[in-house]
């Protein structure tokens, strides 16, 4: 009776969302993104929706999106990481220095070794910061604020402020440059694989519901979601294939940084939803004292949360140095603003215990769309910072209001 009474109080739109099992907050974010896109396209006289701009937008979103997935876990556990931009800059400078100056093993071994060193360095820095937070009780705000200063200075000290270039030609492909994509055929093959995964998950989901005695989703709702998802996959592939290499009719296809982002999203989603570690993170964010009393090693989990964040900063550093074809000590400057804003706009609650990887990617896309649109409109850097700051304040206000209404 209670559930029936609750359903009667819902509006038709809310009942539709409940049938489709769609989070109304996520739907509101998608609506906001579409409004931003169409507004920017109108203001830029159609330039925003050109294949070239959308291709660049996808590549730019990859770096912020990768780090935002880690920031979700950090904020869910009731912490913050202000050092992500500096860690990315420092690891990027180390990768560039090792690749250009330190190793003499030849190109076939050079760049893979530098990538491994960069990822290991990023993870080590994250664990080191996490150790101070978890085992020495220093607030994450203070530790990572110190890290912001330390590693920004260290990035300068690696080469005394000099830019290091050029990177290995194969390594440059990871940045999504002229040749850093998989072409039309590879893109359609990848799209077909994504569609196959969507179909497989839909079938397996219905089987799991039946096996555990849960109410299955309505067939029409499942079919509608599948059709929309397949349409988005096909549309994305078509847009990426509509951007050609210079002075040719050869489609670029999906850029490699986007493939890396998709891989990170899949792995981070599995880490958050399937593994014990992910469940522990959300349990700690919901109630740290109860989590500790239930037997969770809060200190160790906290330390490894920052380790994952550092590792993802290393991944972002690889993409950035490959795209720039250089290591510059200014890499990652103010990136922490975009990363934190992407996580918060994506629905990660600053109160802890609530957040999603998919939401963070959507938040990163909103942030980069605003950034890209403002650049196309010729808005100054100072004014862009003002606008992004206002967006962040509004996002946090929306988070507070949304949580209050839920209660």
C-alpha cells in the first residue's frame, strides 16, 4: 500500500523515470549539457557543432575525465585532493625528461619504459599523500595543498623550467594528434563491440533479476534505453569519422585518448561497484565510524584511494605530454579546479558517500564544453575563470538543495 501511495504522488514524468530506472539528477544534467551545447552553437554561428571542434572536445575531455573518476572516490570518502594538477605536471615532466635525455635503449623500449615510470611515480606520490592522511591524521586539504606547492615546484626543478621535446613518434599517438586515432574501420569495429556489450548486459541483467527474484524492467523500457544507447554509439562514431586528416578525405575516427578514457571508466566503474575496495570506499564515506567498527581497515583503504588518484594523474600526464609533444612545467596548471568541479557537477556529494563515475564524465564534458565554447567566443582567460567559478558554486548549491529535497 505504501509503495502504491508513493507512486500516486509521483508526477507522470517521475513515474516514467522510475520505469526506465533513470536518475532524475542525471537526466537534469544531460538536459543542462544539451542546453549548453545548443546555446554555444548558436552563439558561435554553428562552429561548436563542427566535426573538428567535437573531435577536439572529446580529446580535451579525456584528460579531465580520467582524473575526475579518481576524484569521485576521494570525495566520496570525505576527502579532497588539491594536488592533482601539480602531480600531473610533475609526472609529465619526469616522463618527458626520461624519454628525451635519460634512456639510451632505443625508441622500441624507450617510451614504454617512460610510461611505466610515470604511472609508478604517480601512484607512489598518491600513496605517500594518502599515508599522511590515513596514518598521521593530517587533513587531506592540508596534505594535498602542500602537494600542490611541492610538485609544482618539483616540475620546474626537473629541467630548471626548460621545455623538453620532442617525444617519440609512436608515443605521440597516445595524445590523439594527426595520426592518433584508429580510423573509420577501426571506429566502426569498436562501435560494434560496444553495441554487442550493451546487448549482452541487457540479456544478462534480465537473467540476474529472474535468478534473484527481482522484478524485471519493462520490456518497452529496456528496448527504449537500448535504442537510445545504440543511437548514441553510432552517432559518436559518425561524428568522429566525419573529421578528416589534413588535405585528405581520410577519416580520423575515434581518438586514442578517448579509448583510454573509456577503458579507465570501465575499470573504475568495476572498481567502485564490483570490488570490496569500492564498497568499502562508499561505506567509509557514508559513516566512517560505523565502517571502522564493521572491520574495514579505514586507514589502508584511504591510503589506496589516494594511490589510485595518483595513478590516474600519471595516465593524464601521458596523454598530455603526448598531445603537446613536449613536457612543460606549466602542464596541469589549475587542472584541480576542473577536476573537482567535474566530480561535483557530476553528482558527487561533498558530504561524502554519494557519487558516480558516469556522472563525473558528464561533469567533465560540461566543464570542457563551457571552456571550449568560451574560447570560440573569444572570452578572456580571466572571465572564463569567473564563469567556471560561478558554475561550481551553482553546482554545489544544487547538490545541497537536491539532498535536502531527498530527505
